[in-house]
């Protein structure tokens, strides 16, 4: 029987040291990849101040909602969330700027029906593509529009308004904040679905449009709920219906238009978008932080007090919603015949 010399066999301690070195070499690539993997997973967002581009002026409903949510996200993450009111050209300037921003989650767009669902069909040419240039992050909130009239008018309900309009084709008028605006196109959808023939009168903004309704210059109109709370409470304007699918918690006694036109749902809304190409994990992280902020009871109360209906939907649901809204408002633009000047 042959024997093996003990001197030819490595000692137990030597073998242990060799295995330890081998383990370290094996783990080294994974350890080096750790920071990169963390960044891909969105753990590094935000790594600096984030710009939320609002294509419209400060003080609007979009602006108030954005600042409320962004402030809470800033508190939770420890990084500044700056609102950039980059206005002009019906929101096209700010939206185009956001579309060209670096796709790393540090520039976001606050999209609304005008820029993300109406302008693509209203303008012959835009500096952005509403679908291809953006990655959906979250459908933040919706704002029911309100069909209103003056206490001076004889009709006090939607059925009475419909009856009056059908009895006097083209004699009744509806006000809006201007041709091609959400308030104009929502009423165009109402007219089309109810079979009404009425005259549209566009004003330079929602305030003068509502003043015309209150003065009796026009018989009815549509405006966003946040702009009407005070006037409704004071009784100088009468709400006939909200245009959301369901009644608004802010006006529980006011019927939804869907109670008269089955399935009707046409609201204003705010969606948060990132430039196309933003890593999905970063998009998911942003949505998680936004939802966390919106779940805060104080933030929720502040948003609801502005007339907002909270949604906080995720990226996939937001993308589906956005495409559906584009189809809806394309129809509205075609019905209205509106064109950008």
C-alpha cells in the first residue's frame, strides 16, 4: 500500500486562507456593482434638486397642487423640489422644455388636458410629442368641471337646461375660458352627447366667463371646481352638475353629468411625467415618493380643500389613462372645429 507524505498536503490553515482569498475575489465584482445596482433600482433618486415644470402661471390650480405635493416630497427625501413656471404658447414652451430634459428623474412635467391631450390636435405643429416624448409617472389628481348657471335663469337642473336648449336651437349660449380650452371642449362633449345646438362664447379666462354667466350675458357655462367654490357657497352661481363620472365629495348634493348622460366623464386633471428614456426603476421610485406624500392626511386635506379628487395612480395606469384622454379630447376638438390661432 502506498502512502502520501504529509508534507505534500497543504495544512488546514493554509487551505482556509486560500479559500478566503478565493471568496473575496468571487464577491469583488458584486461588491463593485453594488452602487450601480442601487442607482438602477432608483435608490439614488433624488441625488440633487428636482425641477417640476409647470407650463402655466403661478397661482393656478395646477400650481397649487404641485407645490403642495412637491413640498411634502422635499420634506420626505431631504432634497429641494423646485416648481418652474415656464409659461407661454398655451403651455407648449414649458412642455417642450421638459421633453428635452435629461432623462434621469430630476426634471419632471406637470401635464394637464391642454398640453397633453388637446394641443396635439389643436396645433399643426408642436415642439413635443405628448406620447413619445414622455414616460408616465402618476395621475396625481382630477378636477371635476361644473356646469353652472345664474339664479336668474329659469332652468334649475340639467334636464331643464336640456329641454330649454332643445326648444330653442342656437338661442342659448355657453361660456368658456376660450376656444380650445378644457371648459370649452367639455361642454362640446355635453352638447354632442345630449344632442344640443348651442352657441359657444369664448372669453379671456375663466373669471370673465363666469362673470358673464352671473350677469346673464350667457345662459350657462363650464368651469373647474376649484375656481367656483366661493361663488357656489355665496349663491351667486348655481351648480347644475359636475362632469366627473361620480359626484364630487366637495359637492355631494350636485349630480354627476353621468346621471343624465350615461357614462359621461370629462374632467381636468394633472399627470406627472418624466422625459422618455427615464429608467423604469427611477419612475417607480418617483411614484412611490409622490404617493407617500399624497397619503399624508395633511396633504390630502389641503388638496381636497382645493376641489381636487386624489388619484395617485401608478405609471402603467397613468399611461392607459393618458391615451384614453387623448382619444376623448381628439373627438372634442374635432366636434368643436377649434384651431389654434
